[in-house]
C-alpha cells in the first residue's frame, strides 16, 4: 500500500499531470457555478481535447472537471436557490435560508469544508476497501435496488418541515412526473398528451430549476423595489463559522461521508440519492429538527459530504468492473476506451501509475479547490447585497440559458416556467419541493427494478422479503411508516367532552 501511494504521488505531482488536474478543477469550478451546465455537459465539451493527451493526464483532467463542477454547484444553490444539478437541490433547503439571514459565507465555507472531508473519506475507502466494496455492489440486484429506493422515497417524505402526509403527497406527485415519457420495457409513450417533446420525459434540470429558482423568484416578487435577498446584514466575519460550529458539524459530516461512500458504489444511486438520504438522516438525528428548512448548518454539511464522497466512490465500479453508475461515469469509461484501456479487475495491476495517480489527484484537486474558493467566498456573498430588481432578471436569464443548453430545446424553457408556477402554488399550500424532486429522480429507476424483479420471480411479490438485503430494507421501511402513523395518532388532539346542563334535562 505504501509503495502504491508513493507511485501515486509521483504520478500526480509530475508537472504535466499537475497542470492537467489544475485545468480540470478550475474549468469545473467555473462551470459548476453556472446553473444548468453540470459535469455531463462539461466533460462532453472537453472530451475531444483529451484525445491527444496521454491516458493518465486525460483521466486526471476529466476527473478534476467532474468534482470541480460538484464543488462549484453549491455556491448558486446557497446564494440564489438555483441548484445546477439534482444532487445540490437539497442544499437549497437550508443553505438559502442561511444566506438570507446574512450567513451565506459561513454556509459556503461549511459546504466546502464538508465536501473536502467527504472526499478524504471516499479516498480512504477507495484505497483500502475497493475489492470489498466491489463484492458489496455485486450483492445488489433488482429486488435490493427497489427496496433501497422505496426506503429512500419514504425518507424523502421527511424532508418537509411540516406535515409528513404532505411530504408523502409531494413524493407521489414526483412519481407521476417521472412516469411521463417512453416506457423502458414496452417502448410505449406514456402521458405525452400528443406532444413529441414529452416522449423523452420531463428534463431533470428544468424540473429542479423550476421548483427552486422560478418558485423563489415568484415568492420574492414583493421585493422588486430596493429590497435585497438579505434579511440581515453581512458582517465583517461572515465567512468564518461561529464558535463550535465546525465541531458541531463533524458528526453530520462523518455520517454523510459514510452514506455517500456506500451509495456511490451502487450504479444508478450516486450523489443525488446520497445527499437526500443524508439530509433525512440528519433531520432524524438532530435534537432540533424544527430548525431544518429554516437554516440548519447540518442540512448543508451532511448532504455536501455525502455528495462528494459518492462522487469519489462512483469511480470504483467504473474502473474495477467497467460498470458506469451514471452518464458521467459512462463518459469516463469512453475516455479510457479511446486510449485502448479496458476497465476491469486487472486495471490496478496493469496500470498502477494511472489508478493510484488518479486516487492522489482526488485529494490534490480538492485541496486546490479549497485554496481557490475560500478567498472568493466574500465576493460571492456580495451578490446578496445587490438590489433584487437587478438580481431577479439575471436569475431568470441564467435559468433560461441553463435549461436551454441542456437539450438545445426551447420547449424545456416553457416546461421550467410551468413547473415554477406549479411549484409556487404548491409551496403556498405548504408542499415542499425537495420530496417531489426526489420522487421524480428515483421513481423511474424504482419502477424499472420493480418490474424486473417481478419478471425474475414470475410475479411472486414475496421476493422482496425473502432476500436478506431487500428484506432488511423493507423492514426498515415498514418501521418508518409505523413510526409516522404512531406519532400522528399520539399527537392527535383529544375531543373535548361537552358537559350537559342539568337545567335543560
């Protein structure tokens, strides 16, 4: 292990590889700040440039681009309530209220700090437990994926600060939105209403930006005068966390890192599910759950560490099994194959310098991002002091450009406006956007694995309870439902007994 790490440091710290990693993280960070243009679009644009590079330098640049976009995406989520990717959507729930309270700098610093520690945990797990984690990934079939996602959806219903029934209703609406499009198994278009653009489904970026960005603009329409997004002034020490805040956030960072590392190795789960699951876990573990949704720092640190650790461990199945977990990892796989490198169990043996150099570059690149971004936090926070009459057209412009650039389709701009109005009306009735987005993301994957599991079991639904892992997940799900129902019944107000007047008898 020590020899391999020395080889990795020698590879990562060579001048040309250091330059490639630096270019990747800088470009990724700049692109991550722009809402709607995530890692997939960035890597697609930069992939042709890597054809002429050596394989190690190309992989280091693309990897830096990948986690650089993840690092920068938290900035607009916290300050402007604009999640560039779905994995940062849950950060808006508490990050944006913190920014409005004049603590935007502290929230961004905590997000960066948690992200860096999450990466460190992911690197350690990748170094020591790659073979074991691969074996764990092999244990997951359709039944396990369905049970895990069902548990995740139920946990997502707890993201709301109000009624759990409204949270479950929001998840169901998200599931309905996720059904729109072409059925994977039969190829039949569902709920497209004769509109060809809906046959590919509702764009995820359009839904996320509509639910958070457009909804927020409509909710703050009363501030179109000289008002700003701040409810409190920005202090001189706005970047520095409060006394004991880092120590208080360490348990949430540790839990988020473990959740992200575990879910990152599962194809299809990734950082989005990890960040939502981390948020639900932190809300359950907190002694003050009523602060969540109103500006809890744990609601930022936990999901960010989960997202970052998942981004690192997502490389494990891609490099050691050749199984990409998402579209971004599929592009990484394609970049390796372009250079005649076949991912698989022998990759660590045949290309040790590349594998261990990539591992060290994760730590090195995220350290670069910390050094680059911390001095810029004050500049980003100054955005909040700009009058809202100047902020809101800029936000709308960024949303329109970001949504259009995803598929180069004007129809998606109309979708984001429709979703924004729908989100505003839902929010005014007490329904939160985060569970809806979670239902939309996990719904299609859950349906696909549910149908696949029933096909393999010939329609026997008990297959979800017979297998050990899926049975455990289903048991936890039933326990969560029972707990919600019990609390609902226990907190139900008792009817007041009306005493009859004796004179009227």
